[in-house]
C-alpha cells in the first residue's frame, strides 16, 4: 500500500511540468496573436485615417461640384426658360403664319373656283350665243313662213266671217226649230208620264180590288207592298202557295191593263226585294243582299210563267238598306221584310 501511494505521487509530480509548458506555450501564442492583431489594428487605423482624410477631401470636392452644378443648373434653367419663352413666341408666330397661309390658300382656292365658274359661264354663254344665233336664223325663217300663213289665214278669216253671217242666220232658224221641237218633246213626255200615271193608278186600283183589304199587303206611295211572310218562308226565296195565288191575281190584272197601254209607252214592272237588318249567313245566302235579290228574282220568274213578258220586268235586291220604318222592334222588322212592286217607265 505504501508502495502504491508513492508511485502515484511520483506520477502526479511528473505530469505537472508538462501542463505548465503547454500553458506557457499557449499564452505565448495568444500574446503573439494579440500583438499581431494590435499591429494590424494600428496599420488599419492608419489606413482608415488616410481614407477618412481622402473621404473628407472627396466630400469637399463633392460640395464644390454641387455648388458648381447648382450654379450651372440655375444658369441652364434660366437659359431653358428663356428658350421656352422664345419657343412660345416662335410657336405663336408660326401659328399666326400658318393661319395666314391657310387663309391665303382658301382665298386661292375660292379664286380658282370662281375662275372655273367664270370659265364655265363663258363657255355656256358662248354655247348659248351660238344656239341663239342658230335659233335666230331659224326664227327668221319661221317668221317668214308664219307671215305667209298669216296672210293665208286672214284671207280665210275674211271668208269665214262672210260664212259666219250666213251661219248665224241659219242657226237662228235652227234654234227656233229646236225650241219648238223641245217644247213638243216636253209636252209629249208630260203626256206619257201622265198616261203612265193613269195606267199605274188604274193598275193599283184594280189590284187593290182584286186582293182586297189585307194588313200584310198595302200601297205605299206609288208602290204595292207585299210582306215577305205572305210570299216566302223565313230565310227562304221559294214562293209559298198562298203567295203564288196573290201574285197570280197581280199578273192577271197587269196583263189586262197592259192590253190597254199604247205600244209607245215603254213601261216596266220593277220588283224590289227588302230584308230586315238581322244578318243571314248561309251557304245559299251569304248576306241579306243575296236573299233580297233571290226573292225578287223568284217573283219575276213566277210572273213570267204567268205570261208577263220578261222585257217588262226587272228584279232588284236592296238588302236591309232601304227600311220603311226605323227601330229594332219585331213589328218594324216585319214591315221592313217586304217585296215592292212599282209600275215605272224605262
């Protein structure tokens, strides 16, 4: 045990000087490094000091250059302003000159137009003058021809004036003759009208006697009126048997009177069909025109069958447009649905 402790102490004493040497070497290295850093810092400080001086010198130059630049800038600004002012004046002068040039060009253009118009007018005037000269020559020829014609016309006028006197005498004679013929014609027409009126009155009188007094058959003015219900069923143009009997009496009466009417009285029995305003729209009768006309034709055909000459008959359809009575009552409708017979002159 004692031997082991001695060996350990001896080993510790041997280790210590090594540590001291290493530590001393390290410290020397550190001191060396610090010295190098100090030297480097010294040289760096010297370098930075020189550069600071150079920087100060450069700053001074920059200030000087800035002053010079400011002065130059002010000078340039003043020069630029003066140049701008001169440019504005020049632009105004240029605009004024341009406007004058434009006006001058317009004047030149207008003068050119007027010159062209004047040239055209001169050309047209020359053309017109040439044409008028030609027309003047033609007019002289025409005047000569017209003068000759005028002389011929004067001769004819003298002859016509002489003939006119003769014609006036003849016309006076002819007018007197025409007045006499017109008077005779008026008297003859009046006699014919009176004669037809007399036969019409006789016809209606005898017809009234033959038919008798009935409310559905009456005389209105110079017309004999049958209500449609007497002759036709509602909405039909086919004669009923009762209606045929009434029309047969009418036909016989008319034929008896016609025998006494002179041949030179050009009489005609007009058959007029009328309806009420209520519309009818069937395949056979699309409107009241067709129904009223078909009824008038049916009466005319029946009278022809009874022996009345067809050239003495006429069928007319008036539809609902010639009512006897206004109103929308059933009685007004009944009176307006009718067949009228009128003895007239053709």
